[in-house]
């Protein structure tokens, strides 16, 4: 539950991506409620998953470039790397 | 872009799940905008992905139980199976 002070190059871009994915997911929900063909809904859910993968990748790159480099430079990388390893273990199954 | 007439057992449940995932994703977006720790955001994106996998699985089961069985009984399974195969190829990489 930590916040950090330093800037991330792509934060705004990631937030915009997540907003677009949210809109996409809303339309998938509406398609489903409207009885759209299951195969079509499945294709759209796959597209949402791919977009989330891309957002996560961008986030990870940002994190490596800023937080991790920053932590290493300040000699306090232990917790940052531990948290990141945990998140990666969870993300990439 | 086809709609179908027959009922799906879990449609309402799938729509509810998608609505919950949409809310979850909105909060992930807000966490990101608020500068929450990247590892924490990554964990939440992974949770959204898992929830989407579950929704897709439920959708698929519904589809098999209703559309596919229905199509086979009416002897017009070719298109339904072709679409489903395409969707599965896309969904499961």
C-alpha cells in the first residue's frame, strides 16, 4: 500500500489505457446482456486480456526504469525487488 | 455479430461478473493515477485477468450447454463450431 514520490514516464499513458480497457469491458458486458453470440463475446474478452497484458508490460517497464533503478541507487532495493518478484510470480503463471 | 433467441443459464451471472470486473478495473485505474506502488497495481491487474478467465470459462460452459448442443440437434453445427474454434484459438494462446 505504498505511494511514491518520483515520477513515472508513462503513468498518464497507462491510466489512459486502463480507461480505454474499462470502456471496452463495459461494451463487452452490454454485448453479453444483449445476447450477442458467445464466440464474439469470447473474442472481445480475449482482446481485453491482451490490452491488459500490454498495460501491465508498460507498467513494469516504467517500474524498472524508475522505482527499481531509484531503489538500487539508494541502496534500499531489497523490499522493492521482493515485492516485484511476488507480483511477477503472480502475474506470469 | 449474431444474436440468439434461446436462453443461457448463466447469462445474468456472467453480466454481473463483468460488471464487478469493470468496477475492479476502475479502481486499478484510480490506484495507478494516484501513484500507488507498481507491484501492487500489477497484483491487481493479475486479479482482474483471473476474474476475466473465470467469466470466459463460465461463458464457454454456457455456450457448450446451449448454443452448441442446440446447433447439433438442429444439424447446423458447422458455423457454430467454426466460430467457437476461432474464439478458442484466440483466447487460449
